[in-house]
C-alpha cells in the first residue's frame, strides 16, 4: 500500500485486512495437520532459497536505520545474517514437527442423562501481533499461528518494513503452492503509527493481540486495546538463596541467572539472600560478578560485605535492568523473601535455592508468578526449554494463557456433546 494520508485511510485499510483475515480463519479451520505441515516446510524451503532477496531487503532497513541513528544493539537485532535466515527456516521445520493441538478431544464422560460431554481444542481465530526490530519474528509468529490453525495480522516495526514484507512474500508464495489461504498471514504494509491503534480497535475481526517489544509498546497496547491481550509488561525476576541451600548450587544458579544473557525477560534482576548464608555466598559471587562486569546495587547489609557495591534505591528493587546490573538484598528468612517478591515482583519468574522440601513447597505455593522454580536458574523460563517447541511470548496474565505461550496457548477449547436422539426431560 502507498503511505496512508489520513486516519480514515488507515482505518479502511486495516478493516480490509481484518475482514480478509476473518475469512481466512474460517478456511484454516478446515486445514488438517498434513496441509499445515506441508505449508510450513514449503515456507522454510522458500525462505532458504530467497536468502539473496531477503539480504537485499534487509540492507535497505539497515541503511535506513544507520541514517536515523539506531544504536548498534538495535541494528544487530535488525540484521538478517545468513545464519539467521537459516535459523528462521529451521524454526519453521521445528514447528512442523510439533504435535498439532487442534482437534484434540479430552475429558469425554457419560452423564446420567446418557449424553457424552467433553472438550475439543480449537483455534482462537485471528491473532494480531505487534512487534519491534527482529524480522525473524515475522516467520516465527506466522509459523506458530498457522500450525495452531489461526490467521494472523503482523504489524512489525517501521525499522524492519522491507525485511518483513520480503519474508511475507516468501510465506505467501509457499502457501499458494500448499493450498492454504494466503490471507491467513498478512503483514501490515504501512508504517504509520495509527495502524497499530486501528488494529487494537477491531474486536469484530481480531480475537487476541500479542505485543512483543519494549515496555513502552506493551503499555500502549494494554492501555488502548479493545481486544484481549496476551502479554507480560516486564520481568523483575528473583532468586532467593535460603539458609538451607546447597551453596555450590546457589552460587552456580545465581551466577547463571544473571550473566547467561542480560537482555532477556527471564534474567534475574534481584538476588535475595538469607542472612545466615549471605556472607559466604557474596564473598564468592562478588568476585565472579566483578569479573563479568556486573554492577551490584545492594542493601546496607550487602554494602557491609561487598565494598564495591553501590547503595540500592527503592526504585532499584522494581527495575528490570536488561543490563549487567544486579540488585542484592539480604533478608531474615523465607517470610521476608516472600514479602519482597510480593511487593516488587512482576509475576514473571522467581526461584528458590533450598534443600528444605517444606520451604520449597511453600515457595511454589505462595509465589504468584507465571513460572516458579526450585533449585534452577530463571533462564529456563522459555517455551523451548519447557518442551513447548517455539513460543509466541510469555504471559503473566492469569486468564487463558500463563507463562510461555506455545501452540496450545494459541488455541482455545469448546465443549462438545454427543447424543443419540437424547432430549432433556
């Protein structure tokens, strides 16, 4: 589409996308597993065979990004290297290999009336996905939505428009060969910001919105959407080292949870230490974090143990750094740790390190997060690590989907009733 000139133009354009997506979603309900897997394999082959044209499109985005002053980290996320193109194709093949949740029937039981009642897993319908920077999300999200029997409207960031449209062309070419409706995957072609607003105001066409990006994007989507949203706002993740912890495990877990990767939502941002073990743990971890370039911001007790630590502010306890910065607080016991997590946590991922089964069970029961762990790094909070294959994102909401959202999270359930001429008396 040419650049929209008015809000009215954009509304007309977006409603057209929505109407076509709704029609495609109805046709996707007739697609069996074989058709979907064939399409995914064809998309993967087409993407691999189009690496040169994808690179050309991506170069336009990179050049524009450099002209507009995008920093090195954003340019890196934007770049489609040969390895990343290959990874997109492999990701689609992995999705094809996953079990198809659609049509699965469960909980079939005979009722006293003689009818059978159960549940069938079905596609949600039309998924709207709003995302930033990484063009590989176009292929990943399209693959997940297709395998789960949905249609999808993809609105990527303006910085990746040429890359996203080039990937969409690959998808449409392969879908046409596979017999699936091309309108089941549509990429918004305008870079106008109002297109996002229009997508959020289309409950007659869109069943759920999934935002993937920074806090500002997710806040806007959550605030403006008239459509249900699957999202997490931020990840303030904790590791609590209990006074009954195996300290070797505690040091290893706390180091990995922070340093394995800094810019992810499941990275530990606050380390909580029981007072009785704080000095032993910090004397070892302090040097390890220092060597890794991690800045420590701590409570007064932490400052007594680590001379290089800076005082933590009230804001630090609720901050998702996404950087080599860590807040550390020494607490009296598990009760104080639970209070801290309840007050400052984001309901994303929290872990306890302990050899005490009673405390472990209490932590699992009382921490109100989408993932709660015992003796494991928070970095495991991931769809692939949980055996879901790929994921569309992580949800900290409590309705429909919670935690990593894979294929099953992109479906719903309906009751089915089987009778043989039964009537209600």
